[in-house]
């Protein structure tokens, strides 16, 4: 795909389509609504708070990204979602217990107006959830067409000129790519034949790409990282991205591990454990769904540390990932880390840190051991 010579201005309303109207998506929606009303700062938003450097540092040209790039403003956003539960965005946010009732009350009217469209949901991919707001169809191809109709209806009803989609649904069971994922023709044949290798999230992504809607995957599911999706995205000139949000334990790894590598500090082990509440924890209590998270989290260190290139430092890492479901887990999200380091036989150092953020009902802890 060639780089465009000119980027078109962000005119008109931008639809934000969210498969999944749970803790993650309702926190995102409420934050945007509060920020655009001037009732909260967009903390954590790269586009709203970060700057970009132009030229040399001495020139002091650092405009805000939102002022430099032709991005949609918060006042242009319109939210839509799918979910297998019928709760509106406000009810779902209250159930999630991530944001305070005082914050939610300030945008209650707007959140109550966001009702989820019926979901495409085959329970074999997420066995711990059971809802009634689901679509019915003879084939998975029918399901994709129903999603496409939802997208068209949403855009027409809300006067949306363009849209993007971000998967905020549950983590699906682990499944590697198979023959049905190798081309557009095979995938669409699989849709007609109800191929069991085609999961819920893949149908959402396919429908979005067919409708010209860029798609970001916020879970470690096999969704857009497959040849058929690459081919379809390229054919329609539509961006695809994402492999989990990585906002907690994995985020901490991507902060700490590059620092260890930059100083050439060896690593002998890393242990991480999460304590999750909410439906997220309930889903990940199933070993098949946990495996999707485990594979994603285990791969982060290997990608960063390059153990084949730096075998003496990182070739024998013991890396353990655990997730525990505790229904009454406190709302703040916490990530603790402990490490031990040495230069082979001289010094060992152990450190521990805790990360906390009110994003979902869970707690996270990580430990790592490394060699100085």
C-alpha cells in the first residue's frame, strides 16, 4: 500500500464500534464523555495529551499530536456496541464497578442512550458467559451479513461519515490458524460451512473489513493476524491492528524488560500472577481461554529480549504466567514485580514493584529474577 501524498481532514462524525460492552469499553466511553464535557482530563490518551517533536530539540517545536495530525475531536465521536447482555452502557459500567457512581452520574444520560446491538456469539469460544441478546442465523456467513447490516444501520442512524472498530470482548479459547484462515476464498467457504475454526471475533473483523471499517483487536484472540484477514485488508485498503491491549502485567514487562536489555543485565526468571474479578476473570478461569492470554504474555519477553541472539543473558529464562479468578477482587488494577539479579556468581539483586490503576476489577503481580 502506497503512502498517501495528502491526508484527508477528519470531517464529520466518527463512529466507534465496540464488540463487547463490558468493563473496558464502558470505561473508555465514560472517559471520553467526561473529557469532552470538560469534567475530566483525558489521562492516558496519547492523542489528547502527548506532543510530537518537529525538527531539532533546540527548535522547541512540540505541538500536541491532536493539533498536528488531522484527527477527529472528542466532540465528533459517536459510540455503538454489540453485547450478549442487554444492559445499556450505564448499567454495564455500574455492574463493572470500575468507575465511581459519582463520575458515572455526570454522563448517565449519554451512557443510558447506548444500547448494545445483538451479538454474534457461539458459546464454544467463551464457555463461561451466557446471555440472551444474541443473533440467530443458519450459517456464519449469515452472521457476518447481519453484522454488516448493523454497521450500515448505525452509520445511517447517527449520521456517521466513517467508523472504526475496537474489539473489547472476552478472550476466546486458544486456537492456532488453520486451513480456513489461509485465503479469502477459503475463509468465505468456511463461513458458509460453519467451520468451527472461525471464531466470534473473526466474524466481527470480517464484517468490519467488508464495510470499510478499520479494525483493532484488543484481546489475544486469533482475529486479524491471519493470511485471509491480511489479504482482505489489503484488497479493501483498510488498516488492521492489535493483539491485546496490554495494559497491566504485559505492559509492565514491556517497560522493565527493555531497561534490563539496554544495560545488558541477564535474566533468569520472571513470574507473573493476576487476580481478576468481573466477567474477564470468570472467562479466563477456563483453561482454554487462559491459554490465549498465556501464549501472548509469554511471547512478550522473547520478542523484547531476543534470547537466540543473547543466549548467555536470556537463553534459560524460566517464565511463568498465572491468572486467578476471585469474584470479589478489588476494583483497582495492580501489578507487582519482584526480581533477582547477578553477574553469574558475584551479586544477586531482588526488586519488587506494584502497579495500580482503576481499569478493571483485578490485581496483578509480577516477579522477575535477573543477573547483573
